[in-house]
């Protein structure tokens, strides 16, 4: 067993470390993963309400904020609004997509 440990230690020493910028994921991949996670969360049951999300200190995008302050029934305020947004479509399809919205996860992925 110790012989294997020494061999692995030599191997690890010989490997060059990977710099974070060398293995950064594309914004398209990040967007697709986020979309898949949101679909999975939404399929498991109602999402946290927009008011709860904001109260916990998380930002809401322009569209989420509009839904939060609108007089819609509570069920609408627990929907995955990103699924309907064109920012998701652009984020999943383009690198450097022109997404200016504050607190939009897809816009954040485009910035790095």
C-alpha cells in the first residue's frame, strides 16, 4: 500500500496544476446547467416565492420584480419565470449574449 502512495505522490508532483481560467466553463454550459437545475426544482414542487427569495437577500431580475409587485395570485409568484424569459434562450445559445438585466443569472454567466 505504501508503495502505491509513493507512486501517486510522484505522479501528483509531476502534473502541472490547472489554473482556474484554463478550465472555466462556457457561459452557454452554465446557462444550460442552471436551466436544468431550475426545471428539476420546479418539477419537485412549488419554488420559493419571489417575496421569500428577495427577503433572503437574493436579487430579482426586472421581470421577477414586476411579477412580485403585481396583484397576481400567489401561485404565479412561485413559477420558474426564467423558463419563459428570452434571456434564458440567448444565454443557452450564445457566448457574450447582450443581457443587461441586473440580477439575471443568465446575464451573470455571460460576465464570467
